[in-house]
């Protein structure tokens, strides 16, 4: 029996229209463009307007990916959406998107792995296709992180943005995804988290206490160390050498972390897709947004080898090595 692979047919993305630059932030936060850019690489971020939801951007990104793939929503066997900012508690945002697309009937669920959400979802989708259970799968990463940003907390408010990216996967006898590696360590929860929820309740604070808590320096240290070992593990799992990679498409949280990973791979920065300057950290939307940007700009071409990797709250970390 021939080996079944999952292959990316097409990509899509969506961003809010409103752009908030570092100069804009200077007007109401004690910060500066130089301070933000020198530490993070961020120049601007997209911010959802009043009434816009994660599901809105997820649906638009998904439709663009489906259109590019020439796939009808009714052909989908599965929809997986990575997000930490669902529209409502339930139904899942994947179910809401499914109905808006007109893909009713297939399986649909959300994955919450923070910034690793899309790569986690991609890993799960890959297994569904390899097992023969699914032939066409829609994978989305979408967030409206600015909904839980405290705009008076300068260390964190400058870091995040909103947006969504999506891919359509199909079963193929030609190699697509070679390997995925998924990990988590809940022991680091205190370094990056949001303290509210249904079970523990909300807090008697502005916006019910829904805001991101982060120890930036500690997160940076763990992220660099963890991604180092993840790179080695992923290459070994795929049976490949770093020299065989054409592109690194990393989570877009901080340019310094991206540069450290590229250095570990001995990859020049012109082989690294960087969108953190334009999008900031869009959590699970980050990797698919960068991938779609690279595909549509013509940088990423068919037959090239891509390493996708992400690190997020949990901590979670995940990778996928694939031929586009």
C-alpha cells in the first residue's frame, strides 16, 4: 500500500483594516518606536475593530485558501482551528466558521495551544490524513489578542496584534508534511498566562481582569533554548539536514528569537520569513499569516522545504517540516 502524505494545496490570510503603528502607541503609552523596534522588531500591528471577531478573520482566511485551492467547502472532511480567543465559549469557533463557509456536516473543533495552536492543528490534521480518515482538511490559526491587551501595560501591549491564516491540506502520494513535533510543559504557566476563565471565574477588575500576564525575559530564555532542541528533533524526525531547508517560517513573536533560531540552523536571514514588523505577535495566526505572505509574494515556491515552528503559553512548542 502506498504511503499517504498530507500536502498543502493552498494558503489564505486575513487582517483587520485598522493599523496601529508604534508612533500611534507613543500617543497614549509611555514608550517609543525605537524602544519597541530595538527589542522586538515590531513596527506596527493590525487591530480588530469594534464588533469584529476571531471567526470573521478565520472565515475570510479560510475562504481565500479554499478559493486558491479550488476546493468547495462541501468537499472538506475536517476543520481544525487554533485559537486562544474564540468568539464564544461554545460552540467552538471552528463550528461557527464551518457554518459560515457552508461546510456543514464535517468534523470541526478548536485547538488551544496558545501561539503553537496552528502548528498543533497542522500536526493533528496530518495524522487524520495519514490514517486515511480524511482526504481534505482546512487548518486555521486565528486570533483577536488585542481583546485581552491592557493598553496601559507598556511591556505587553506593544507586542500583540490580530489576524488569521489558513491552509487547505489534501491526501497525496507525493511527500508533503515529512514530520511534526508537538510538546508542552505546564510547569511554566506562571511565566505567560491569562488568569481568568469560566471555572476559576472572572476578576473584579477593568475588563474582568482579562489581560495577558508575561515575564518577558524568562519567556525569551526558555523559548530560545527550547526551539534549539526542537530544530534538531524535527530534522532528525524528517531524516533531513539543515542544509536541505529552503525556508524557515517561525512564530512571529520577537525578531531576536527568530534570529537565534536561524543562527542555530546556519541559515541567513534572507531565508527566513519575517512578518513580525508588520503584524506583531498574532499568536496562532502568526505562522499561517507568514506562510501565506511568503507564498503570495512568490518567495516560497512549489517543491521547496519549509520548517515551521512556534512557541507559546503553556508552555507549548511545535514544528512541522514539509515540502510545499
